């Protein structure tokens, strides 16, 4: 297998049925990893798993779990180990949202804000707690979080004009928090053979209106909106031995949007 950066590794991907999660799972698999797909939606999860076929299809595992439920995180990790042995890397792509997600700043409701702050940032912290506890007892490992360019820069609000799209203030807060906990965790895990890094992608193409795509492209350097595969390749690198000296880093993948 050419360029098998993760050969012999077991990689756990939460939010595996989503855009970035599915691209990451596929990239890890193509780089030789045994991959565990975790998602809250059994239907979407099994539909995605069915895309894997061939001689290595037995190296793809699917587990339905709500990682916003604290009690289920530890159970999920134990199930992963029972299915396929030691976990070497984990990627937290899960992106739970409340019914009020995407409301304008003026229309924010406290209950929805509380839910989103917990299920996104809170669950990222709690997932980190549990996977790091596992790593500490099992000779180390790697954890990659997914943040966003919205975590390092204010939105370009003019890109959204004339569309139904919106960049919520809580999204910026959550993604900035993800970057912060990445650094905190990397330092906290000093001398434990544990690495914690983060990827901050720019916008990923997903049927956005042409007006948005055109405005977004003008803020970039080469092509504008990303593909999931472009984000996934950066995540695979952070999981691989080639990034062994990289820890606590936020890798921005945005085609120059944030310059």
C-alpha cells in the first residue's frame, strides 16, 4: 500500500457520518488504518459503512453512540477496544446542534445556547477526558479536535448578504474554545506519550449559494471552499508518525482565507 501513514493503527472517528468525519474515516482507511466509525445516526452510519468493500472491509467498524451523553463515552471506548484492540488515534468530529442552532444574535434563546455550549464544547472536553484516561493506561496515543477558522477570526459577514446563511456567535465561541482546550490538554499530558492537536478548516463546499461561493473565493488564494478530503489529509498527517514532534498545535487549512 503506497503512503500507508497509518498502517496497523486503529483510529476512532466521532461524527463519522458527517462531511469531515466521513472524509477523515475514508482517508485513514486508505492510509492503512483500522477505522471505527462512531455517530449518533445509525441510518447514516450504516449507509456510509456500506461504501467500504473489498479485502479490508472487515477493518471498518460502526458504533452508534451519542457522545454528548457522558455515560456513553466510556462505554463506547470499551466497546471499541473489545471489537478491534488498542486505540492509537482518535478524531473528534462530532457536531451536535440544538433545535435553535443558527438563530440570529438577536434571537438567541438561553436554553438553546446552554445546550449547544455543552453538547459541542462540553462534550469535546468530556470526550478528551475519557480518551486521554484510556491513553494514560495504554501507552499513549493521539487526539485530534476539529475547530474552525471562526475560532481564530471574526466572520466576513458580507459573504452572507442576500443568503439564508448565518455564522452564529456561539459557533465562534465554541471553536475558539476547542483551540484553547487543545493547547491545555497537550500541556497537561506532558511526558505521557500523548499528543493533542487541532485542525481549523475553512468553509467546506456543501451546496452553498453561488453568491456566497463567489464572495468566499475572493477572500482565498487559490480555489475557495474546501473539500472534505483536503481537511482529512491534514488530520491524517496529525495522526501519523510524521507529526510526532507536533503537539498542542492548531493547523489552519483554509486556502488563505484568514490571511
